[in-house]
């Protein structure tokens, strides 16, 4: 097969997943990443069975399982009474039902597992894409260091502020949601008295924006805490900015003692504003296509941001695996879009609504999806 040169902007979770799958399909893939190296930034990534299945198909499931934790259940509790309003078995039960468990992993460990199976020399660091132009020769990328690169087709996997998206559809800034998020990691032994501490537990607050989510990380040795609250005054979007532990505790002062015990155990916390966008009507244009947060950044309330970027990457790679002519790229991108856009947009809107599994409900349409085999008619059931 004659290979096409495919450029991917962004060596995040979606970009690397697509790079691995396309490289294996025989394409000449090069990834451009703005960071100087893979950084140990962020903390949690929640991989529900749909995402783990996709990673298993890529052959990196074992590496992921090596450092991840396996939440035992997915539990909803009411913020003040502590009453349980829903409970799903995860772990072995999910594995039997969906062919994969839920895994929760540090973002850096997931990136390391992905990077380990892609040729290191094909990831070009310190390459921040600034301009993208298409002509008869192909697509020319211009980076902020002044260098350029010519590819046959381009995948924009460059996150919520995607430069590729701007080149395709014009500038439109993400919207501040009025919600801020706190992130903290604590040793599990500090909170061993909290019931179901190895479960994924969501404490539903007194309003839509207010919640505390906890789940295990690092094979259960640590507990990750993710708490959101409405706050119009804080607009800074950052994975590294320190917040105030006192502010965290004060924000959830009325919560049940089990939830407060988790916050009391925090030594430090990160704080970020949450941004999102509306669903896009199209993800591709000619020989350029988007995946992951570049096309559908979403609120974290269904914990599907990483999962959707992984699913996108697998389906996109399937659709362009056998393409040998640039002229056929456009149609392959449209097939990808028709398989993925409805499901991802539905989850994007559902995440905004924030009522996923609050009081039971069937998780099968999200968790039971298999990106390796999905056909158009089962992409997003009602
Ligand atoms: P992203 O993960 O955002 O990846 C986009 C990649 O593109 C990044 O590596 C970015 O540096 C690169 N990039 C952006 N613009 C350019 C450009 N112009 N040129 C070249 N490269 C570019 N989610 C969580 O749930 N928990 C976390 O702790 C967490 N930490 C994160 C830390 C960082 C540093 C980032 C970038 C994202 C983090 N996320 C986290 C978000 C989460 O990873 C994504 O929402 C999700 O996985 C979707 O992945 P993606 O590959 O589509 O986008």
C-alpha cells in the first residue's frame, strides 16, 4: 500500500491514540506537540468500559491496567443526607457485561502507555501550530518557531483551543460555564473510614453545578477528589494553578460528614475554570478533520471527555486505514463524522445537563459502545 503523510496536531490522548492506529495501518504519521516534552500535568483520567475496550483493541490495555485503579462501583449519593440514589456494579461485573472494566488512571500514565508504542521520533515537540493552509500540494502547517511542514491530510487533536478548528471554521472562543473545579489527590489510608472508598462516588449537591466526585487512582493507593461549584468570579483555565484548601472546604460546608472527611484530608488543591462549546455541525473540511476536545469539548459531568477522544481516534483510524489516494480522504472523513458526531454531541449535551445516572438509568448505550466494530445505525440510540 502506498502510504499517505498524515499530520496530527496535538499529542494528547486523542492525538496519540489516532497516531498509533494509523501508524499500524501503514500510514506515514507525524505528530506535532506544542509542549517541549510529555509533562506530568493533570491527575485523573476516567476510562469507562467503552474507552478501555478501545484501548484493549489498540493493545495497550495491559500497560494501562498496570498503574490504573478499578473502581468497584459507581454510586450516587445525596449531598446532605448521604442517601444512595443509584449504584452500578463496575469492576468484574462491568468486565463481564461490557468486555472491559472501568479504569481510573493518572493522565501522565495513560500518555506514557500510549507513547511507548508509537515511534518516539515521529512526535515533534515544541511545535505549536499557528497557521494551516491547504492548496493543491497539500496542507502546510506553520509553527510559532517559523518552521513549516507539508502533509497530505491533517487531524486536529489540539484540544479545546484548537488552532486547526479555527483554520477550518473560523475563530470562536470557548465559553466560560460559570463553574469552577477543584482537583486533589490524597492517600487512601487517610480516608479508609469512608464507606465504599474504592468506588466511583458522586455526591450530588443542592444545585446543578455543585458536586463532589471521588474515585481511586494509582491501583487504589490514592483517592482523587473532583469538586465543582458555581463561581462567576474565577475565569482562569489551568491544569496547574493552586487553589485554597480552605475555600474548598468552605464551598461544601453543608455536605454529609463522609464527603467533608475527604476534603478535610486534602493538603493542597488545584483550581480551574470550566469552559465548553456547543456541538459543531461538521468536524471535517476537505482534507482536514477534528477529533476529541478540538471538536466537542464537554463538561466533565459524564466523565466521557477522554473516552470520546479515544473512540473518535479509533473510528477515524478505521475509516482511513485503507485509503491510498488523497482524493478519497474527504469521503472517509465524512464516514467518520457520520459515525461519531451524533453520539459525541449527545454526550456533550448530556454532560451539560448533569443528570447522568443520578437516580439509576441504563448506562449500556455509553459503556457498551465498541469503537472497533460500531456501524452507523448503532452510533447513538435515543
Ligand atoms: P487534550 O488532552 O487537550 O490534548 C490536546 C493536545 O494538543 C495537548 O497535548 C496540547 O498541548 C496540544 N496542543 C494544543 N494546541 C496545540 C497547537 N496549536 N499546536 C500543537 N499542539 C497543541 N482531563 C481530566 O479529566 N483530568 C485531568 O487531570 C486532565 N489534565 C489535563 C492536562 C493537560 C495538560 C491537558 C492538555 C488536558 C488535561 N485534561 C484532563 C483534559 C483531557 O485530557 C481531555 O479533555 C481529553 O482527554 C480529550 O483529549 P484530547 O486529546 O482531545 O485533548
